[in-house]
C-alpha cells in the first residue's frame, strides 16, 4: 500500500525551515527497507536507506533500472561526507563550503563500506547536501544519508505536477509519498519534459587556459550536445573530482561556469 502525506509546501520548501516531523511508522518502515518519494530543491527523489540491502533492491525494482548505474546520496549535513567518501580533495572541500547546501553533486572516491549497489560497482559515490529540509531530515533519521535518485521510472521523464500523478505511477511500488508542491525548476523543462542526461561525454576544467575543455569519455562530447540543442537538466549539476580538477558529468540548475570561476578565484 502506498500512503500519501501532504506537506505544507510553504514551510517544506524553505531551506531554513525547521526540520519536518514525520510519522514514526514511516521512519520505522524506511529503516526496515521501505521506500519514500520526497521533494528536494531540484526534482522529486526516490529514497531508501543506502545501507539497507532490502531498500536498495526495492529502489531498483521501483525504478525499473539495472544495477550498473550508480545511485546518488543526499546527506543531512556536510560533516557526513567522511562516512561515504574515502578522500576529499581540497578543491572539493572548497566547493562544499561554497555550494552546499545546494544543487551540486560531487562524485568522490567511495569509502570501502559503501554498498556496491550505490556505486554501481565502481569506486566512486555522488554526494550532495540539498537546500531543502525534507531530504536532510530523512537522511538524519536514517544513516546520515538517503538515496537521491530522481523519482521516475526508467524511460519516463517524471515531470510530476501533482501528488495524484506520483501515486498513480508508483502505487504498490513505494510505501510513502511526501508531496510538497511542484518541483521548483519545472518551468525549465521544455514542453514539460526534463532532459535527465545532458551528454555522455564530460567537460573538464582546464587550469592552463582558464576555460572548460571538452573531454571525450565515450559517446558525444558535452560541447557537441549543447550545440545540438540539448537542454540542461532540471536536477543538480554533477561534477566528478579528479584530484583538484572538476569534470562535468551533467550540467543542471547550477551553471558549471560558476563552479570554475569560483575555483579560479583561489
């Protein structure tokens, strides 16, 4: 059974609002492997406890996606990074101080204890502190983190405009739906369809020229994708840190240029 909780959108969407209070039954079910859809500062997320084998299995079943794709984590606070990342480069620490809470996901070397379903079998993990009280509160009540993959089935854009749409799509697949209003960046979606993948390539910061350089990691380069008219994602901007070099994996609501200019200011 899928249960719907209507949040006070005015309070829930304020970044500095007090931590929301959830039913004890909901928290107990999530700790036991339950699933929840919740609002964030970008898109709606599909959440489970990232240390729960049962929860992770149910997440993949609800999404209809294979286990080869990594699952980003939303943290309750920046101090939780050390629980999930093996190493935080100095430049990454600077970006956390500037853009967290906010729409920046940093991909770092994963701690050996991170579940392989979260890393997609790789050696990195995507971490973010969202600028929204609901996911931060959920993370604090679980293991310091909650999964933050977008609440859509694979192949479905998930442009949710109402709680009823989410419930209809996920009835029986998730236990709880927390509705706090339409996503704040819904208006950025051309025709109401959010482009979830910007490119298969990556853009790496060039410290010598001071401008982003396109790096090919398989498929089209990100610059080519933008020239072909691919819109930015309404989700977070995803950046992998290779030592102190930021590599753009997906540009979202936070412009990559802002990240580069901040780091170049020293």
